[in-house]
C-alpha cells in the first residue's frame, strides 16, 4: 500500500497474460516435473484467474490458493 497525504492506494500489477491490472500477481517457476529456473525464458506474471487456468493445463497442477504465512 502506498500512502500520500493520508490517502491509501493499493499498488496494482499488470498480468502478462490477460493485461488486467490487479493487486496481486504470481509466478510458478518450480514444481514437481516443472522447472523454469534452469531455462532461458521470458519471466511473466499471472493474475489469479490466469494462474489457475495455466495450472489446470499442466499435468501436475499445484495449489496456488493464497494462504497466510
């Protein structure tokens, strides 16, 4: 959150897949049977909807639901 003169504004990020501006994006780069860390590729970030869609297309989807730390 950014604050200026007492006005709080959430920082928005742009989804690299659909182009929407959202408060949170994610990137899955490493999972069982999926490794993007050792390959040259364009780093792209996805909104929740695009991330879920991409995971559903993968053979071994991961649980990307937000969980508290």
